[in-house]
C-alpha cells in the first residue's frame, strides 16, 4: 500500500534589505511555510536586524505586473495570492512604511 501522507511543504524566500544584502528564509532553516503568518516573517527580519522600533518598517512584494503590495502581518504567506503567483522562489523587499514626524523622539539611533 502507498503512503497517504502529504508531501512536506517547501518554502524558499529571499528578503532584500535596504543595504542590498539578503536574508534567505526556508522551511528547513527557519520553519517558514506558506501557512506561516506575515507577522512571523516580519519578526524574524526585525530580530535579524536587531530592530526595536518596528512600527516604521515592513515587507513589500511585487506581482507579475510589477505592482507592489505590503505584506499583511495578519495573513499567512499563502493568503497573499499576488505573491504566491510569482514563485517559487519568492522575493520580499524590506522598506520604510512610515516616516517619523519628529525623528528626535525615536529611541534607537539605528532607526533614525
């Protein structure tokens, strides 16, 4: 008899940072899957960058028509249909979502 188990879901994604370096996210290394919430991916990137003031940053992606979208932290990767239709592999772009009205109030020097 054959095995009725589902195949292991493999995921491969590159996150391009502001300084043109890359972070590679995979199922094997970080446990990232299509069912993983966007907030988990964001948290991993923020942790990698030692970023405390995270409200100003996010991850963008492009669809096949080069229209850009922000990764929604409340949705799973698989729910971002415009992203899923481009891969695998997938590319996310780290970016500034909001600029501080008064940069002097920022707590971390790295944020300003």
